[in-house]
C-alpha cells in the first residue's frame, strides 16, 4: 500500500490526526494503524524530495574584455544624464516587490491547525484537477414505491431497512460495471501523463462526522470490488462500513484506492451539488434531495396526484476531464436513469437478492381520463374488480413456502396493470365498496390493505362460501386488521418454540436411528395448537379431542398433552407396557393419552389424544364419533362443548378417501359435532414424492372446498401468523359451527422416519433445507432485530438521527495505556457519524 497522505483525499485530516496520536503513543492505535505508520511520510517522502530543487553551484564570473567595458560606460552615463532620479526610484520599487507588506489579519481570524489545516491543504490541491460536471434529473416515483414494498417485507421478516442511498449507490455500481470508461483514473507515471484503468469499482461513501464542538468533517471509506457483489452483499458491506465508522473500527485499507465516490447532500435538502474531486479518483456522484420540484411544493396533494406529478432526484457526475469525456459522463447518468426507472431488471435483482417474494412494480406511462367521461367510470369499476380478484385469488401470490422453491410471479388477475392502472394512480382516490370500513381511499392504500390481508404469510380461501355473513365475518378479521403482538405474546410463542425444538434436538442426539417422525421444520405446530386450546378454553369448551397420525406425535405428547419425558424415554429404551405385550406397532407412541392444558390465565382444559394404530387418517372418523358421543352425554344442544381437533399430513389429506368421507358427513344432522378444526402439517412431501407429482389440485386442502369450509394457508416459518390464524379458525368454528381448515406450509428436515436419506429422492429440496436455520432461530433473530430498530427509532425521536460513535477517537484506538495523559485527552473526543442517506 502507498504511504503518502495525498492518496486518501478528504480522509487526509484523519490520517494526520491518527499519526499524531501514534507519535504520542504507538500503543494507543490498533495494529493495522501501527503497520501503516511504520514507513509513513507525512510530507510525501520521496515525492517531496523529488519536487525540491537541487542547490545550484555559483557560476564563475567571466571577465569582460576592456573594449566591452568601455562600450558599456557611455550607455550607463547616458541613462544617468537623461533621468538622474531613476537610480533612486528603481531600488525602492524592487524592494516593494520582494517584500510586500502583508495585509492586516481580519478581526476574529483563527489560523487553521491540525486536521482542519490538512484538509484545507488537500482541498486546495484538488483545484489542480480539471473537472467537469454532468447533471440529470431522474423521476423517483418508482424508486420510492419499490423501496416501500421492500422495507415493508423486511420489517415483517428481518427487521432491516433499505435507504434510498443504498439503492442509488447500487445503481452507481451497476452503471460503473457496464461502463469501464468511468473507472479510469489519471496518474503521472515516469513524469508522463497516464490513465489507469481499474478492473473493479471501489465505491467510496461520504460519511458525515460530527465532532464534540459541533463542527463537521467528512470520512470517505470505500466498499472494495462492489461490482462483484449482488445487492444483498452490497447492502451488508455498506452497513458494515457505516457501523465501523460509528464504532471507530476502520483501518487504513478502508480508505485506499477509491475509484468513484458517492455523496448525498440531499439528506439536508440540497437539490444539487458539485462536489470537489480529489486526485486519484475517477469521479464523484452527488445525490440531491428526493422531493417534488420546487414549483409544486405548495400544491394540493390531490392536484399533484391528478396531474401525475411525482418526486424527482437530481444526480450529478463530477469527473476528471483529463481521462473522462463529457459524453461518457452523460451516458453514465442516462444508464442510472434507466436503472432507477426499472430497466434491465434492476429492481428484480434487488428483490431477488433480498429474498423478497414479490414482483416489483413496473414503470408505465400515465393514463388519466377526465372525471366526467365514460372512461373514468370504467376505471372506477375496474377498482372494484381488482378488490374482488384479490379476495378470490390473492392467496396465489402469497409467500407460503418457507423454502421459496419457486421464483415469485404475479397472477394476471392480481396485476394492477391488467386493469390499466399505473404507479401514477396510486395516489388517486377511488370508491372501495366498504373495504376495511373505508368508502373511498387512494389506490395505493387499497392495494396495501388487500395485500396485507390476502398475500402475506397468511392467506385465505373463502369466496367459495355461499353464505354472505360468513364471508363478511372473515373479511372483518383480515382486511385492515392489526396483526401485532405485545411483548408477552412474543415471549410466549418463543417459549413454545423452544420447547418444541429442544425436545427434537434431544431425541435426535440421544436416540439416533430410532423412528420418531420428527417435527423439525414444522415446530410452529406447537404454538399453533397452544393458541387453539387457549381460544377453546376462553369460550368455555369442556374438552378437546385430538386425532393425529405420526408426524410430530411425540412432540404433541410431550408439549401439549404433557406426557412425562421419563415415560417417553423409557418407551425408547424398550420398556413395554405389560398390558400390551405385542407393543404398539413400529412406532412406540400410537397409543392414546390424556392430559390437561392450562392457559396463561390459569384456566384448565382437559385433553384427549385418540389412539391411532395406523400412520394415516383412519383416526379421523373415530375422533368425530368420540366427540359426538361425549356431546350427546353432556346434552347441551347447539353449544357443541367438545372440540374435535384433527392434525393431518398433506399427502394423506388430499389422497385418502377417508378424509373426504369424514368431511362429507360433517354437516349432516346425525353426524354433526359443531365443526372441526383441521390442521394440515404440509411438509410438501408424501413419503418421498413431491406434491407436484402427487396430486392435480393446487393445494392439499382443496378437498375441503366441497363443504364450503374456509381454508387458511399460512407459512410455518412465521409463528406469529400461525398463532393468529389458529385464533381466527377457532373463533370461526365457534361462530358458525362449521369445519375450518388450516394449511401450514413447512418442510421436513430429516427423512420420512429418520432412517432414510431424503436427499436421494429430493436433492434440490434438501439442498435448500440442509443449512436452513430453525423457526426458533429466525424468530429470535427477528425479535432482536426488531428491538434494535425500535431503539434506533427512539434515538431518532429523542434527538438527532445519527449513529453515535461508541469509541472516543475518530477511529479505533483499541487500547490505551492508562498512564498516558495526552492519549486519554484524545480519547475523550467522541464524534458522531451518520450515513448520508435519505429515508
């Protein structure tokens, strides 16, 4: 690495400050800085020596010939004769030129010292770089909408947040990747002007640093080889760099070899800037504020929406004109324009890299007919068509598969473009027909309500139901309703997941090779069952009768029925009940069990798990018969105080006739039990066969449509959604005494019975499963991320929205000798740093 301060551009002040700290006490800076300063030359080292002129030896005087001296004398005499005062005036003039009188310092002038003086020196040096600037104003409407979709998904999953600068910076990287001419740097080699063509783009990020005295300065670390990354890696590298700025953990390597820099004065409202380009860089891109043009700032929002006027952002490219031409810079900004308006799959790549299971919004030209025209009435009618389409088919684009095996698509009936809508219609108001209690709302709000209700990790099929009150009941529960949980509920869900996972991990470690039909990958079943039982206890159910086959049965016995661990483990050890000398078949837990569920409020609810000598669905009619018999004995009429709860496998539910027969009898007077809650543990495999080869129907639950039962589909990797849908299902059963189906999409981490290798028959699926974190892990990480974001929001609301440096000096002094008073005084400087981002 070079050791000259000029290479660090605007970061030179920091290098000088760290160097002084190093001179005071070498141990007060980290090891990378000590290595850097070992051969550092603050005055430029050899370069300074080359620029210093060599001393010249005095030339020997040449004696003049007598004739020459005589010829000069008359000339001198003539001068004195013509202007006798000249010899007096000229010496005074020369003295004035050699020693000019310095101007008196202005009142209050303070000399620049230290870092400020260093920065001023290099800013003056930047004047030697011949620059030119290209300017382009880009519409920001599409950028704003797709960022909103991206962040809404991240808030529900990972808790991260993508800023405008992340996305614009990524557009800079993609444009640099396509235009290597914008990565060329001017350099003098062997005394000759040269052009250095960089293979990769190191993107510098201008980070504002606030000092304790309130003054501000700039750090410009860079992301190395940003053009080799996808957006997810770029986002991670960006956030890591900013985090290390705040924690004072940057190293000299973070500042070297910057190709192009990105600065965002738009965060403080600047519309356009022409920043200084430091020597050694090809260009610097300035990002202005994202706002309506100034002439429209006072306009009515409804008028702006009707006129199709959106926000814009001004981009500038200040480049080294010695090696980059204006046409290249203009083409560079044009390419950025194209990317930010969605060309070349720009937003598709971002969504894919961030694992967003939706299709980004597209750029289309606005079409807005006059209000009193037939076209305007037809447009309003199409809004109602769109609302109905989401109620009927919204589940088709819901991200239900935790493995995300298929890329996201948009069904044509759910695409607003199919109905002639564009991004410019999102701010325009339309009649909703009572959606979420609203009579009129902007199209963007309408779509947000519909997608939150039908296209998230919880989706519902119910429009096949003929009874209007049942459909209205479901709509009131999902459209515009809050799906937030308080802290205690989150902790309770996490505890249930802990119980489920800990039990499975123990069995997998202790009883290797035993058949246990693990619940790993489907652990959300436990908090879901817990929620159903809580809801049943709250409405006064006297008992719950559970029927299930093999998948997860051990976990249900341990964590729902509360069968003792000791008894379960003894059965694994071969301790056979003497009352059943023949055992219970190839699985040790096909026998029934009884227990008691206790809610968090202390309400106790008796539970029974029916015996099931088969792996499959033969238990379904048995459970219904047991429940009907118990209800007849209680003789409480239409209260139906005993709840049947059936747990199915996906292949069995769709493929076994006994399921259809049981459903078909459910509404008949002689067999009615007041509705059954069905839960399908949908691990997308039937023994070794994938669902696409096992059935013709779209869902495993389609057989339930014949009795007009509502069907809730839920992503098993979202335990909060699983708990929410469990409560809705039990409430529906209690309100209408009908069957209700929950289709929980999940996966099976091990083979069918832990003795087979599923990768032999489903290699692609198990390649996705192999390194996948458990539901409990992702839930706890999401909770921690949410807490971090909440803390950040509180800091922003209580003061400045800038990351505070946790370390004292501008960069990382890892350790300081306590005896060094001067080092300790330096350590008290604790600047605040913030990314130049517009959120």
